[in-house]
C-alpha cells in the first residue's frame, strides 16, 4: 500500500534517496514550455459501474461495417471471414502462446508460422516468405531498406500511385539514411513509364510499384520491371493478395521483393488494426530479410519438427549485423491468414477474386450513369476504382451516404490535391446487387437534390441582381 497512499514524509524520503528535492525535479529534462501548468481540468472520478456505462455509451457511437453497406477502399477491405478462422485462431494454445519470435516458441506456433510462410511464398510465386510483419506500410519500408543494403545504392524510386501512407512510412524509415527518395508522377491512373525511364539509373537501389495500385488500376508491371532490371535496380512489388486469384503473382512478372497488406486474408477491419505485413523475396536475398524465418528439420529421434532458422534482429545477433529492429511478427494475424488461405484453397481464392472483379465492374458501370459522377481513370482495375464528382462536393456526398447507412471512400483530396473532387469505391464479394443498386439510387437522389438547390440559388442570385 506504500505506493498507493504515500504520506508527504514518505515522498520526501523517496526523493531524497534518488537525490532530488521535489517532484518537479523529476521532470527537469522536459522543457518547461512542453509541460502542463496548473489544473488538468479532469472530470470527477467515476465508479466502476459509472465508467462501464460511460464506455458503453461511447462504444455505441461507433458504426461497424456489419451494420452498414461498406464500399470503403484504400487498403482496408470488408471481406467475408469464414467461421473456421475465428474458431481456430481463438484457441487458447494460440492466443496464450509465448511471443513467437523467441527460440522457445511452441512447436504448434512454429508449425503455424511455417505453414504461413509456405502459403504466402506459393501465393506470390516467390522463393521465401518471412514470418510476417506489422502491416503493409512497414513491410514496404523494410523492402526498401533491403534493397539499399543489397545494392549498396542510395536512390529509391517510388511510383506516385502507391498508397500515400506507405510513401510516408518509407520516408520516415529513410530519414536517417543517406538515401534519395524520388516519387514518379502518374498518368491516367498509372505510373508514368516515360518518367520512370528517365529517373531510374545506375544509382537506383529499387523501383517500388503497387499493382493493383492505390487507385485500383493495374500497372504496366512488365515494362516497369524491365526498366528496373536494365538499370541493375531491384523491382519491389506491392500486391493485393486477393487479386492473385485472377492476376499474375509478383514472381511471374519479375519482382525481386514483394510485399502486401495481409488484412484481406481473414483479418477484420477492426477500426484500423491490428493488421499483417507480408514480405516475400527471391532466394538470393534470404539473408537480408527482416524479422525471422521458421524452418523444418528433424529432432534427435528423427521426428519432423520446426525451429526458428533465421533471426536477424538485434536481440538475437550483433546489432551491426541485424537487418531490422522490428520486434514482432504479428503471430495471431499470420495464423488467421494461414487458416483463411487453407480454407479457401486455390479454387476458392479464384472464385472470390472473380466475384470482387465482376461486382466492382458492375458497380462502376451503374455509378457512371449517375449525373455528376464519372470514372476518373480509364485504366483497367480489379475491385476498386476512382469516381469523380462534377459538383465537387465529395465530403458532403460521403457524409450524406454514411447517414443513409452506406460507407464509401476515402476522399482523395487529402493526399492528391488534383483529385480533390474524387473518391474511392471498393466492392468486395460481400456486396450484393441490391446494395450496389441502392448506392446508385442514393447517389442519383443526392445529385438531384444538390442540383435543385444549385438551380434555386442561381435563380435567387439572378433575381437580386435585377
């Protein structure tokens, strides 16, 4: 109880023991302008019952994708998750397993990671996968660091069509590196190949391209990969794992390193996380991979078993030899992805991707018939596309749709000022024809209302000018 109800004398005694005169001295290293002065203005304390009610009220303000029609895109998608994923991933032997980047991890956990690695390497047609990372953004940044270390070059070229937040994370990672970051502009929704040809040279460590890209469009990956190879640079591909049900995997179009956000693989949207970073590469770059790899071997009795084969973070090897300081492998999220892929199988994944593709193209055709809406880009796309709002009222439109129980977006002006009148629409296998048709009807209704208001204001302005 001494730490709960300290008297002033006890506090003075503790301060004296560490050579300080006052509580203020504890914070002397913090600049005064950064410290809060005076009363914090906190509300009165709540009992446990009152706090529980308060938190329930706050939680009730949220609206999840289970309650609405969700057409949200931008890297986090509302896919169906089979019950088997929750049933197996929530088993206590997985939930309570010791942190699975330690050598003493259980055989069950190690086998799950080994199966995950096998599934992701096969899915991407690459040689090897690590045992997962935080999310797609950090995986992309780690791939860039790999490229810089492998090539000894300092120039990093990013397609302007990769996720803007991935670009931000990569920039943060490179702040303390002598690396030069170049972002290539886009044309008609895809990377400008001509600009890539001009920028990528013998000083380039890697070219990073997302396919399908942030706008949902399909990049000319064969040509882009050739340009990287001609300059001796590595080709880093960011892919959507669900799209590989219908699109060629990164290994087939020449990627040296490939990364992805694993959220579509059986992981809920969960208001933004936790997610899963996928990183796969060619055998040549195995020892430059961040994180850890699980391998298969036999024990002293000749029985099949699993072991942490490669651990390249500073906790396990000399700091100067570590490839990354990343400190987790998102074990439970990787387990969910492995269960999801095993449950679907190759045929299931293909059927899933086909549903997303067909429903998205139906939605794009129908929405393009709504006055004031049009497809911003004409490039082929997978299950996500950009709509342009001729009225320029994107925020108002998306807010109105949310009020009617339909989530759409995000708006693109936050990252692309030239696309301030545009927003994303993503269509997964969960969306029904009825939901798509309702979205079309709501957009048509909202546009008509806005048009009527605009016409009325115009008439008023003309009347007053007379």
